C-alpha cells in the first residue's frame, strides 16, 4: 500500500542475477536535489516516510527503497550493510539517472547507513546523513550479546560462522575503514544511550571521516526522527541545504 501522506510512484529495480528492489519515488518539481533514504535492519521503506515527507516539503525529490530481504524487495540475505552495498549502489545509480543533473544525498538509518558507506567505492552520494552507524561488526555484535562477562567470546563464536554462510567475514565488515575514504560532507547522528553503538564507536567514525556529529541525548537504538523531530529537523535540513542546494558566491 502506498503511503497516504506522500504522493509517490512505485518503482522496481531489476537486474540479472540480483534481487529486485522495490521503492517509492516522489518527484518534487523544481527541486534543487534528490535524497535517497534507506531503512534499518528488519524494517522497510515505510519507516522512512516521515523523513521523506519532511524533505519533500523542504524542497527535495525523494526516493525510499526496501533493501534486499526486506519489505517488498526480493532476496533473503541480510549482510549487515556489507552485502547490501550492492543494493545501495544500484539505488544511487538509479537516482543519478532518474534525476540527472541533481546532487544526491544519502540518508540511512543503521543498516541503511552501513550500506551507503560500503557502497561508496562503487557509487557515492554528494552528502551523507548517517544515523546509528556502527564502526565494526565485532564491536556491535559483542554489545548485543546477552552475557556481559562473555561478550567477546560470544561474538567470536557467532561471527566465526559468517564466511561459510555469507561469503565474507567480520574483518570485512568495518565501516570505520571505509568512511574515511568518502570525500563528501558527512553528518553523523547518534543516540547517547544506544546500547549497540557505543560512544567509542561513534567517535572513531567521526575522527575517521572528519564528520559533523550530533548526539540525541538519551536516545537508545531507536528512530531518531521519531525520538526528537525538532532536533532532527534543525540539524539535517540546514546540512542538506548547504551541501545540495547552496551556491557559494565569491
């Protein structure tokens, strides 16, 4: 079902040997840029509708997609953003084609943020808003482990299965190694009480990318737009205006 609050066109990206990716596109006539939005793990594009509505009303064309294995998209592999980098690359390439001449921003939450970072060597955006991004899979897996005293051991056991099941290992899934290669403006949004992405990881990402960082005080691993809509608006809208639309005059 299409969202009632945003007039969109349904699209499906098809490619031989790759899952079909389902998305919604809202074309803002006269817009100064396009924003691509990707959701978190276990969610779908509908979770990004409030952000898309805000950005559409601010003056941007928007695209929302289901990553593979989520929502209406095909596929069943959920690879922590590393496998989904192919999805993000295809979606960004489609945005460039559909809105030729536009600057394109990437707004991703958790899994979606990681997918954009891992996709950057293949297809980059002109600006990034990365929410609740982890630095390494090993660190975030350990924080999710149920027994605090044995977190490192539990993470090692769980992650040892990855190469056989997914074809890549935890050593590959390190956004902190990729984010510093992105020579575009980056805004990091993080919850100060996030149990899965701790302060150390967020600061490591900030330092690696020389990125702007906004803390959402008291937020856990939740929808940051829903947690504090006004703070989200106050920081994200000016960032995108500066990096997508504003023309500097010498």
